[in-house]
């Protein structure tokens, strides 16, 4: 049983690292997991003293490399629709050139997908975003993806979250400077970079998302003094949002829930139109990855859908 619990922790680490995209791959063990493996905290402490695992507060990490066992992992997430099942099938036809070094998680997916494909496709319970080994793959590696034996093209919506926010703000407080800037096609991140004297656009983008999805704060309020849209954001993140499943413990996640759910609702229309056209594709949130031969049709479908929701938008094609 000791070997089994260590293998389980190591396997869970593999999935945890893919979700967090960070070095800390320690995992929490729920009471029901301890009961299933018939192991006690005292026994885990004994394993730690022997150098088999490391305990970090209420989390554990296996220190030695070794085998994983995907049969020990239980699938999580929301129920999948027929559209999701259509999307999932293309994970069977995705690959990378042999000279591209992929992360361990992606290689495990390639090796085990025939038997455990369901584990590698998750619709989250927060906003119904779709998560796959492709969506967790780094931006540096994704351009090399092969789909159905053909090279791929990426099409994503530039400034998707700011564009969604512009619509939300306009619906709730009507005319405001942020929505005006987005509707005029301005680069929000460059605007923020200039006003905050930040060193580059990427830093401005990082700061923007920290404020957008973090706890209410006065950072942007100081930059845009007297702006109604900043006040609305802070207020929205400070009161319960019944639709947000995390609102009780994390009210500040209200805006993240609202924007991500909005994004999914629009992207779902695009996914459905692609499916009806019989196009093979992979999804990375606001991005579509397709075969090069399908790129023009995908761009046409995305443009048609987005034009019904946004006053101004731009599709990056890479």
C-alpha cells in the first residue's frame, strides 16, 4: 500500500504541475483519499522521515522519480456536451515533431491518450473553460503542433479580456473611458504602460490582470482618478455574485468568473460553427488552432461570430 500511495501522489503531482504551471507541484490529500488508500497521517510522517516524501504544511510531494499510474486518477469537471466530445476527439490526432522536446505531462498524454483520453479533457466547474494538454502547452511549443498530420495555424482574439470587459462596463455603466478606448481599437496595454510609466507592454498587461482578477485595490484608481469604471470593478468584486461558484470564499473572483464565462459563451458559438463545418480544431480559451488548410475558413467563421458581439476586434493569425 505504501508503494501505491507514493505512486498516487506522484501521478497527482503530474496533473497538479500542469494546472499550476509552476515549480511547486505538491498536492493536497483529502481525508477520503487517505481512507481509500488506507493510510494515516502518522504513516505519511514515517515516509517523510525516511526521505520518501516531503510534507509542506498540509501538502505532500514525492521526492524520487518513478512510475505514474493514471488508473488511480478520477476525472473531475463539469458534464461534457456533444460539442465537447467533438472537440475532444481531435486530441487523438495531435502531435509534435520528434525534434521538439515536450514537457513530461504532454509526453504522458501522447503515450496514454488511447486509454485515458477523458483524463486529458476537462471542462472546469468555475466558468466551463476547456482544459487540455494543448492549452497547458507553452506558447513557445504550440506553433510546432501537428493536427491530423498537417502543420497548424493559431488564430486568437487580441485583447480578449479587455474587450469583454469593455462590453460589460458599457452594459452596466454605459459610456466610460475604458470602453471608449477598446471600441476605438486602441491598445489598452500600451495605454496603461504610458500612464503608469511601466517599462514595457508585457508588464502593463501583467499589472492589468493582477488588478482585474486580484482583490479590490486602488492601483488603477490612482492611475485613472475619478473614473467610474474602476469604481464599478472594485464594487463588483466586493459583493456576492450568486452565479460565481467561488463567491462565498473568494468574492474578488467575481470578475474573473464573469469575463471567463462570457468568453466561453462566445467561443462556444465559434466551436459549434466549426463543428458544423466539419473543421478539425483545438481550443486554447480564446484561441483556435487548426490545420493550415483550414485557416481561411476558421478566420471567416470567427470574424462572423465576433462581429455580432464586439464593436471592434482583431484576430491574430500566427
